[in-house]
C-alpha cells in the first residue's frame, strides 16, 4: 500500500492488514484507538469515550494492564452492557487480547455503517422525508 493509497483508504480493515505484521502491540492498540476516534461522534455513552482514552493510556504506559482489567471488571459489574454497538467497539480497544484488538477496525467500520443504515431507515420511515 502506498502513502497515497493509505491517505485515501476508507476501509480500516485493509489498513490494519497492511500494518499488522509490522507494528508492535502498542502501535496496534493505538491504531485500534484511532479507529474508535474516527467514530467518536457515535460514542454517545461516556463509558465508550473513557474506554478509548484508557486504551490510549495503556498503550502509552500511563496505566497498567491490571488497572485496565480492573476498569473492565468494574464497568461490567456497575453498568449494564449496551450490546454490540459503539460502546462494545470502544471497550474492545482496551481489552488485552490480540484477536480482540485486531477486530476493532472492522467493528468500528461496521458500527459506522450500521449507524448510516439506521439513519437511512429513519429517513425513509419519516413522513418529513417524503
């Protein structure tokens, strides 16, 4: 992939495949966080944004894996999950498992697409849309 292709690429999964074998765990986590930042406007729940920020802190060594795990455990116990949505995507960036981190770009793209489709469905159902 050339720099020009990288700068115009819309598919985060393709971008991930390009860097996956070349990047450290830290860089991969930061790429996962960047994918979440691309859908930041969809992260309406404060838990989502906090999970992304904590994942960035984990990547930068500002918090430990144990602190991240404690947050995830507390989060599960204190607050009901919101389902497979923007929150799940953001939370996945914080989980310390390579397969889950690897899924974040595709999850973020899917979340964005789902939001677009939901808006289209709402517009088609709305009497104001006609």
